[in-house]
């Protein structure tokens, strides 16, 4: 709307200026130019308001989540909640997922024993992200069941589940703090040795070594301090350092060049490659799967069923 408003204001000023110039021969061409450029200066002062409104909305949503966490901090774990304690065998039966009120994906059966390597492939909007979020217990299933070590997700202790099944979003937040503290979001006891090893593994070792203060360098502006590819690599390093037994990675190689992205996907989907421990489960969501991966299974997700998601 802003460019349209600017264009309308400039055209309006131009018409007013031409009319005034025609009726007043003493009016100089410079005055006409100033009159036309005036709306541009006015909109420049207000240009930051849309971004400010968006930031305010996001801040309110985030504040609501934080307040909810604080309100629940002192509450006891709900009676009957089952502790999460097992090897991390995730299984979906007849699973159909989708955003509340939207369409649901086709039914999916998925068996993820410890160490499984699975790729979920589909076009944008096909339900890939909602599928892995449902596997992580972040969205209710539209149909079917998801169990972890034989126990339904809704019966498990929700405070423990993220430490065992981790969903890592493609747009996860990068905080305006040091590189090391951004990695400690996943696990608070990450030390410099662990952080350096993880960053080297995802291809950020040279970048970190070139920073003024290395791991202690503050990322000014958060994600704005990084390119799209650097952000994805940093988020992947965060996932590798997490304690989760099951890693659900949403588009981990987006914004990387084709060769680097394909190489990382092959490493993630090969239990013998060493990037991820062989006993940890890895599920990679991607638009395009490179040839030659060692994935145990490739799942095609399609959002073609009219059943509405709950």
C-alpha cells in the first residue's frame, strides 16, 4: 500500500502544481519541483511505520508466549503425565496433519526407529512443515496417532518432550547476542569446543575465525547480521548441539548454493557420515532432494484431501 500511496500523492501534487503553474505565471519551475517532491519527503518520515507495526505485533505475540510460560512455571506437572524416557522410537499411524481450520495432508504411516534417516519432500504448501510439527507435538493431528516409544504424544510430559523430539524451523530466531549464546539456545552447557566443532561441521568455521571476537562476537541486529546461507548453517549447528534424540529439520539447506546444499543434505541423511550421531534420528524437510542420498525412506507429502484440520 505504501508505494501506491506515494504514487497517488506525487501525481496529486503534480496536478496541483501544473494547475498553479498555469494560473500563476510568476511561479518558478523550481517551486513546481519542490511541490512535487514534497510528498516523497513526507513519506520518507513515515516509511518506518509499517516495519514498526509488524515488530510490535510480533513482540506482543512473543510477550504472550513468555507470559504464559511464566504463569505455568510454578504449576505442577499435570497428574498422569508420562515421563519421556526411552530410546526415541517415533511412529506415526494414519497421520494427517494441517493448520487448524485448513486442509489436511494425505494419510501417512511413518516408522522412525533410533538412527533412522528420512526425507520428506513436497511442493510449497503441501503440508511438509505441518507434518513435522505434528510429529514434534506442536500441532494436533487432524487424524491418526503419533507415539514416542509406544506412548501417544498427548500423554507425555510436555515439558520434557522438546528435549527428546526437536523441531527446528527454517525461520527460527537469531538473537542479538554472541554467536556462542545463539548456539546455547539449544543446550545451555555448550562450551567453546563444542560450538567450534559444530560450526566447523556445517561450514562456518572460517567465518567464525574471521569475526572480531570469534564466538563472542555479537550479531548486531540478530539475523540481519547474517546472510541467508549463514543463518541456515547457524541454525543447523544449533540443531546438532541440541540434546534431542529426534531431529526434525525444516528446510535446513535453503538459501545455500545448490552444491553446498546437496552436500549437507547427503551428510544429514547418511548415518555413517558423522555429521549426526548414528543413533540419532534425522528427518529432513526439503523441496528438492539431491540424488545419491543414503536416506532410509523418502516421503512424498501432498495436501490434496478436503478433510479440514482441527
